C-alpha cells in the first residue's frame, strides 16, 4: 500500500538530509507506529505519504514514494485526498468550519458525497469518537482533547484507505485515548484501513501496532520491524519495556497484561521494600489559594466552587477527562479568561489586578498552544526578548534552552520547530523570570521520553528551590515521576485531592503502567523499582 524506495529528503535551509535512503514497505490493513526523538523527522516521513513533502513544504525529494501505486512526485495532496487522510499535530490548523458537526461533514462535501451518505457517516463518527454531546458546539470553545477527536473524526468520516496521524493521543485523557485507539483498531481489523501513526506516548499504543518504524534522526538509517523485535533494543521505550529490560524478561512484554504474568518473581523480591519518594520542602507557605472559584463560558459552567491550595516547593498535577476544567483553572490562576466568581490569590495578591511586569514576576503560564507566545523570527531573538521582559542577565533564556533542547539552533524560525521543540522554547521563555508559580498546560505534548526526562529534572529542581508548580496533564507517567499531589477535576468540580500515590493507585484510569503491573504493591515508576533492587543483596531478577 505504501512504498519508500531509497527516499532522501533535504530542506533548502539545511545542509544535511532529514531522511536519508529510506526503504519501507507497508502493506494494506496494518497499524504502523512511527517512533523517534523530537525533531528526528517523523513528521517529514508522514508528510511524504500524501505529497505534502515536497509539494507544500518544499525541499528536495530523491527516490520514490508510492501510495497504492501513485507516485507522490507526480500527484499533489489534492490528487491523493480520496486515498489518504491526514490528522496534523495541531488540530486547529486544519479546521475550516465553525462547529463540530459542520467540520465532520466538510471533507465529504469536498469529495462530492451524496447528502444521505454524509448524514449517516456524520452520525457514525459522532458515536465512534464520543462526540455526540458536543455536535453543535463551536470549535473554538472545545478543549484541546475534544479538538483532537474532532480532527480525527473529520478525516475518518471520508473513509480514507490510508490514515496518517501525527501525535493523535497527545492531548487526550486516558479514556478518550482508549476510545480513539479502539476506533482505529476497528478500522484496521474490520475495514482494512492502513494506519500510519507517529506517537511519543508509546505506553498507550505499542501493544496495538503490527509494525514499528524507528526514525533515529540525523540521516541515520530508518529501522522497521515487529514491535517485539524493535522494542528489545529501541532507544525510546515505554515503562513496560523498561521494566522488562530491568527484570530480564524474555520474551519482552508489550502490554500490562503480559507484564503482570511475568512479574511474579519481581513482586516477591520487592516485598518489604518501600518506594523512594521525592523529598518535598518542609515549607507550608501558601503560594496559591482559591476560594469558591467559579467560571462560566456563556451558559456553560467550566468551574464550580473550586477550593484549592498550592504551597511553595509543591508540584501539583491537575487531572481529569477532556473538558473537566483544567485549562480554565490555569487561566484563572494567571488572571485571564471569562469573568470569574470567588477569589484567587497568589502570594496574597489577585493576579487579575497585577500589571504586566508584576504578573511576569509572579506567575508564568505555558499554554496548550505554545506558539501563541512566539513573536520573533528567530530563536535567538525570542531569547533576547525574554531576557529583556524578565529583566534578567543577557543569555539567561538561551542557557536554559541549551540545557533542555541543545538541538535547537539560534537562527531557526520558531514556526519551523516541531511541536515539542516549540513547547520547550516557550517553557524557557517563561522560566527566565523564575516566577514563584509556574503553570503548565499539557507540557509533555509532542515530547519524547529523553526530553520529558530533562523536563522532569528541571521542574524538580525548580520545586526544590521553592517554586510552586501546577501542571494540567493527561500524562500519567509524568505525574508518577514528579507530582507530589494530584487534584482530579470533573465537570468543573474537585473530586479528589491527595498524594500522588493515594490518588493514582486507586484509579484504574490514571494509574501508570508500573503501578498496574506490580499492584497491589505501591510502585509507580521504573526508577523506584531500580533503586529498590539496587539495595538487595542479589539484584538480578529472572523471568516470572
């Protein structure tokens, strides 16, 4: 169905090719997972499938890409629209209409489908992706995860034979991600659709893949194989694989179910051991307090009577399904959004009453769409502006960026960065002012595991220095690594507020992979297990 024959892709502003001598064969009716570091070339590989590379993005394509026999060098994206459906990283960039239902129908209108067929497919797609209750909602009022599902639905409704998805679950809560992946499984197994998916959250998808393609970056050879073969030595792997490597399991499990079957002897070794927890500062000085906080979007209540506190040195994760009110709460803490009721205090001051300079010094928000904060034409200029606005030493922001993303060059236009690279850049712009309260909305969206590890280390260091951090996230693995407390929102209300272990261990939806594998023991991360095994007289572990 898809063939890459000795494909090399080079962009005009780069001296080296982003992909070099790629040879791939992807048959019909398979789910293929594309894996690689942030900025390694995964999006370029996906864009070559429907001709966006080189017809839209530019650059030079050598070799040949065949899609169901059509050579993309001679077929522009419009010539492949009946065959290939593409869901981009940023859902809003592909929306054309104003409401959910209209967006689902738009692609079919462009293909000239009959009204009765369109109506039936819209209803099927609404049910398939759990969108029926928001069918009339304006797209601009949706949460990031809801937008992601609409973007997937708009492509699925046209019934393409090939579906290309770039980070399709990155903005989805665990339940919504399972719904989307189940829908993709049905398309692959029942209808023979070929799905090509780039995804960093391997813990969600690797067990469903028929093949895995690793894009190492830097022009290194692309690797293709079965998930079990590739994951044995892949440089990027989900926690279930990392735990399997630590324990020496063979064959390597890819799912929680298979890992639980292998984990008997490991659980026995860990009896009596206690997980190592992050050391939290003794300070109980309040950074944030909300009282009876309420926010409405028109007639829709987004927050209802929210009372929370966050202390100096705490990392608090805000969790909950898409649309629960997490982003609205972060916006209220920085003093933006609709008129609110109730009180918000940061260091005993209302953020809505602060001037720009005072606000920068008090609270920093990294939004879901970090590109909204970018204004310059180069990375270096963005860093200089951040230093000026934060009134800090020249070079401060650039030094932070060199730590978190050393691959980002000064002369690169911020809009040319990958989704994950843009997020890291904006995070550094905010961190330059070292505000006592740092807010992050889906901070790991588009980030690979090594970059996420660097981010977690930076956040832990900031918390150790006394900064309060609140992050809205669906990334249960990140929460397990760094969060001290978890607050779960539902329908705009707080339904749980407690230690990370207490909250996530009692929730099948929000528990990380290690917790599910080693339950009922209270382990959350591979690092905790590794530390415990290192203290044992005989740390080697055999298969369960």
